């Protein structure tokens, strides 16, 4: 089975970035010159995904406009022979199919994924959280799809986090089966104490369609929201789930410090900004 569809839950309220996110979706905040969500869509594209399913909400229209063709802008750029910029804005719009559906109320990540049920049908699919930015030689989702191809079951991207941060993540208990690969025995959402490990689930998943049965049974969990982790816990009773420690550097750009670090990282990689930015940083110390 091939992973062709990716769900992008993008209906969260982005409260940690208020007031910046009052009128602009968090997903549209820029890292250098591209919105956060574009980095993830590009990762999906480079991993062989063909269809992107955005779960949006009120105030998220900018995401639809961003991935649409902008006729006026493209005509102007063409007339002015600004081919390089034109290519930058076109590339991603053309190769992928975009589908939008709304989560009417931000009831949690699990509820957001459930909103994609009728679009996904009965096939395994990827999930991307648009504020987790991963810079990797081989795109993180591509690494995961490789693992999926072998095991044909749900794969969770995990990363080791300091013990003092485990209360911020879904944490797995797992048995190592290969280098960087664990058979998941349990998952706990944001453990207050006694985390089963320091392997945290981050914003990339491959899920089998059976997750929808679990999401439908889901009850409100941590933070009074419908959690995806709780549905994965249910899935574990019927199917094997693996956790994969991907290779690459991840930034939690949904958090202020993580966002600033991601901007510096990308700024230092960008030809237009690297030299000046490096000089500026050196001057600070
Ligand atoms: P976050 O926990 O980062 O929440 O959601 P948030 O609302 O985006 O941001 P803060 O915490 O208020 O600052 C993780 C992912 O799940 C999506 C978000 O859009 C984000 O991609 N999400 C969350 C939904 O789509 N719907 C929800 O009800 C909750």
C-alpha cells in the first residue's frame, strides 16, 4: 500500500502566538521567506504525497489562498520577467491536489484528524503538524514511508526529549526492534509524572484507517480535548504500532523560542540572508 494522502490539521487557535495569530493563521507565520506550512507541504511533496487535506477553521482562508494560483501576481511577475520569484511561488501549487475541510470547533487534534475520515476513505495516510519543522537530508516523512513499506502498519515519529519536557508531549513506552525503531506498547499524553520513557511523539504520523474507529470512540482527554494519542492507545489493542526516531533536526515552531531558533537556522541556510545574519550573530557575543 502506498501513502498518497496527507492530513494537515490546521484548525488550532494558535494562542501561544497571540496577538500575532489574531488575524493570521499560525501556519502562515514566515520562516525567512516561506510560511511554516509550506516547509511541511514541501516535505510531503518530496516524500511522494499527492493529495493534501487541510483541516481548517475560521480565520484560516490565507492557507487556501497561499496554495492557490495567484493569477494577477503571476501575470505581473511574468511581465516584469521575474522568473526566479515566479518559479518559487508556482512550483508547489502545480503538482499537488489540495482539499479543504473545516473543523467547526477546535475540539482537539484527535477531533481534527477525524474530520478527514470521509476524504481519506479506507487507506493508510500521513499526518503533518504544520508547526513541526524538520530539516533533514532525507525528508522525515520519506524516512517514515520507508519504514511503513516494510511493516505496513502505523508509524509515529519520535524524538528523545529532556525528562523535564516529557509533560509537554505524548510519550511512548516501546520495545526496541531495530536501530531507532520501537514496537509501541503504550502511549501516554502529557504525563505529569513517571513518563514511561523520554521518547516523545512529534508532528509526523502514518496511520492506518482503523484510527478512525478509535477516534469515533474517543473521549475528552488531556486539556479537555479529543487527543490523537488516546486513539492511538486504542489502536494498540488491535494492531501493531511502531515508533521511529527519524534523522534530522526538528524545531517546534509552535513555541516562541522554537520559532526563533527555526528562523535563525533557516536564515543561516538561506543564500540571501546567511552572510549578514552570521555577522550579526557574531557581533552579539
Ligand atoms: P497545538 O497544540 O499546537 O495547538 O495543536 P494550537 O491551537 O495550534 O496552538 P496553541 O497551543 O494554542 O498556541 C497541534 C496541531 O493540531 C492542530 C493545530 O492546528 C496544530 O497543527 N489542531 C489542534 C487542530 O487542527 N484542531 C484542534 O482542535 C486543535
